């Protein structure tokens, strides 16, 4: 009896729903659903600020979400499946189904050749054709981790600053007219510190000369940075940009300075280039004045010269992988894997002709600890090269450098690629347990057993050249690269640098000022004006040179 009563009630409810005996009239339900959905839409839009671009899957799913809210409310209020909620429901299914179909036809599975051709890579057999402009004097010896540590020391020098602000770990590598720098802004620690400082803004940014770890500066600004990723509400950088540019797909927010030292935010604008959704690529940038919030959008042909990063690193690098991976189509990736190459696990930044590039080794799929060349990409215009050089990968080079000083237990930084007397060479810094740089190493790419080490870059390079010569890898003219002079001291002075004595010496008939660390020779403290000395150094056409070997001919110690 009880079961029959339950069945009756259910049937009665179903019939009432079907005959519209419960619920609002359709027009009233549509209107209320539209108003409620509109209010929710405005609220969600203000909080999340989604992009409205039909070539973005996230945009289409957001529209489907809003339509779903309307359909649910309208059906609930009207208590029936009206023509309106049937249409909106069908539209949701159509949009989602179309998105998946368009995504499939934009995928590597269907368009593998288009993905391989998205980046134009020039194959180069002559290593020095690309690296002839990189000199030992311009090696960036300060890596990202070291820049962070150097910057952290600066904020403590300004009273009260560290209690309100921290330093962003971004440290963008950029080039100016004279220097190669890593720059990073200060940032608000939390929303409460932002409330206290939002009117004055962020007062400074950090500038690190990557060629000189002693050249670190906190640049105090005349007016504070108002618009920042660490700010909130209307001062938040993303929200500020999105309120104006609602249809642009944004990527890769970077902090840069122009040649006069004025800071800006540079944001890449990206669009699909393959099918409807696939093959994202940069089509321009939005440049934001961090003080006033003024914004300018530039196409690829109009970008200011001082901007270094246009192409997002992750997008450029995925295109390199696609170029090597789909060399013989999609089927080859499953069967045979003939001629397939891929990037190694890591990349680094270098500067060539004042423009920032990223590089990484390229290895055959399945290969272990060896490379057959390097990929080099210009982050401004995406011009790329495949430099054919066989040898060890970056991690093998790091291990080889660490092996030279294994008794000290130093760890190697990720290498920088350069040319040493015409040969592809890795340069690494060697750090102690406190992550302080103690030594430097040069590792030959083709024969990573050849490693030059030293406590200065010049000494490490000289040691490397000697080992190359001893191994008959190069024919080095010592008179043009490693010089030895003999003469009379005309001037000598001593200073303390980082706790160690450094001697500054001038020698008769020589134009250079010689910088000689106490570690070179115990004869340095005994030397005086009039003594005859012999100094070996690396010739780099500079007026100030660091000696590698010192010998006072008046003593025999």
C-alpha cells in the first residue's frame, strides 16, 4: 500500500511538470534567468577577467559555462523544457563538440607537417658563424640563482625596505647599450603591505651586471611603480591590461628597462597559427608604463629596439621540439623514429649582437649524454639556427667540470655556450655549498675530458687553451693569445678584495695595469719598484688585465 502511494505521488509530480502545473510562465522564467545569469556573469567576469576570443578554448568553455547557468536557472524556474532552454542546451553541445573537433583538426596528429614548419631553422655547419661575436670579455658569469642572492643583499642595505617589500625572482636577462644585465623589480609582500604602500608604489628595482658580480645596484626611482603583478585590484598588472585588451591572448609578462634605465612591463600577445586552436605564436607585444599605467600595443614590425623578449620561451622551445620530432611525420614518431631529434633537458640564455637568445643541445631520440648540435633561437624575431656540433650534452659537461674539483665538492651551474679559439665550448661557474661562485671552468664540447679551471675567468680560459694545445686539438699561437712580458716594476700597490690581498702593478714599457691576486705567488708581498718581474696573462685588448702567472726574478721561491 505504501509503495503504491509513492508511485502515485511520483507520477503526479511528473504529470504536473509536463503539463506546467508548477513553475513560472516561460516568459517570466526567461527574464528572471537572464537577469540572474547576467548578474553572475558580471561578477565572475570582474573576478576572473577571462579572454573573449573564439580561437581560445578557454573562452568557448567560459561561454558554455554561462549558457549552462542560464539553462539551469531557466529550466528550474519554468519547470519545463521550453524552446529557449532546449536551444541554449543544444548550443552548448554544439560549441563543445565543435571545439573538440576543431582542436583535433588543429592537433599534431592531423597537422604534424605544419607544426614542424612553424619555425624556420637554418642549418649551420660552421660553429663560429653564429658565435664569432661572443668574446671572453662578455661572458655572463652571473647566473639566475647567483643574481637572486646578490639582489637579496641589496634590500637589506635600505632601512625599513625589507619589511615592506621583497625582490621578485624574475631577473630578466636583457641587454642595453653598454651592458648585459639581469633586472628584477621589488614586489609587495602581501595585500596588507600593498594597502600601506599603494599610493607611493614600489620604490626600486635591482640591476645586476652579469659580467661583474660586484656590479649590483638597487636603482631607486623618482616615483614608485604602481602597476605590478604583486599589486591588487585595479593596480594589478594583469587586471589593468585585461580591462583594456579583452580579446587578446596574453603570455610571458617580463620586466625590462630601456637604454636610459626606465622600467617597463612587456607582455607578449599570442595567437593560434595552425588550424583554429593550434600552433600559438607571438604576434606583438603590449608595453605598460609601470608608473602611469599607459599602454601601447605593437605589431611585430613596430616593436621598440630596446625590447629583448617578444617570443615566449616555452612557445619557441616547443616549436624547436616539433621541428625535430615530426621530421618524418606523425607515424614515424610511433614506428621507427627515423632521424628524430629532441632538445636536451635544459636551456640557457646568451647575448649575441645585443639580442637575447636561448640555446640547448639537440640529441637523437633515445640517445644518452651526447648531442649532435645546438638549437639557437632569437627571442625577439624567432630566427633560429641548428648548429651541427657533435659532443657531450650539458649535464655531462657539468659533471666533467665538477670532477676537476671533486675534492672541493663544488657544484656546476648550467653551461653557457661559446667559442674558445674556434671550438664549441661550455662555460660553467663552480659553486660551493653556500652557492657562492668560487671557480670557473671551460669544457670542450667535442671532448669533454678537456677542462680548464681557475679562480678567475682569464685563468680558467688560459688553462683550457693550454690543455687544448697539449691534446693537439688546436694550433695556438701563444704570442697572440697567451702573452708573457718581462720588465721592471714602475708602480705597485695593494688592496683588500673579499678578504684577500690584490696587487696592482705597472711594468716599464707596458700600457696595461696588471691585477695580481695574492694566490698567484708568495713573492708578490716582497716585490717593490725596480724589481724585474715576469707576468703571464691572457691578451684581451683591455687596459686592465688579470695575471695568470707571476714571477719576481729576484727571488727563487
